[in-house]
C-alpha cells in the first residue's frame, strides 16, 4: 500500500490564555482586517466582547450569519460581508456551524465564482466530480466557545420534569375519559 497525506498547517492553542495568542497568529499570517463569523447567540454574548478586546484594531467587523447546518444563504451572507468589510482573515467563533460557514465563505470569496460551480456533483454515469479549488483562500482561525455543561444539565432536568408532568396529565385524562365512556 502506498499513499500520500498532505495537510495544511494546523496550530492548536488551548487554555485560559489561548485567546491572547490570536493577535500573534493574525500577525504571523499577515492579517490586518479580520472578520468574525459567528451565530446569533455568540453575536450577542459576552464572548464577543472578549474577542473584540483580543483582536483590537485588527477587527474589521462581525457577521452573525452562521446557522445550524450552515445553509447556503448564511454562507453567501458571510462571504458578502467579508468582501464588503475588506477582510483579509476570518475568525470563526462558536461551534461546528460557525467553522463550516466561515470555511465555505472563505472558499466563496477566494474562488470568485458562484457556489454551484464548485460543489461536488454526481454525473450522469453515477461518478462524482469535485472541481479543483485552486484560488488562494483567506486564512481561517477557529475559536471554540466553552459549553456550559452545568446549565445544560439544569435545562435537561427541567425538560425531563416537564415531560414527566405532561405524561402524568395525559394518563389522568385518558383514565378519566375511559371511566366516562364506561359509565
């Protein structure tokens, strides 16, 4: 067996001071105007304030266009915002949808052609065709946001309690209807 694996550069920073390294990474990549791509929750949360502080004058703008499953409309909105803001780098903030939206927007900005032209498609004979995406792309930085597991557990317990109460109520209604029908 023989194969070749080519991977683009990957640098991972983790920990309380990792956000402070973002400025240095932007500098290393030559980015002077970074655009933040995030979802609505991050767009109005305290995390964005910390990021604005970390980016300082390098922040060209924020677009809260990332949505679950990264729909095409959100990708196109993000790409248009990046171009209008004169972004030369992208910082995706949040989870997977923000990262996917930012990456697809970077491709859209770099390739300078409609999205439908660079998507993988199935040919009439059943084979797949993936166009080459050779244009240079903007550098992408991904900032994962901490998930509040304690809050999620509280919410999960509240939903379970509500569902148990609802199931009990439905059972009592059915029992009452059964008694009424038997009478």
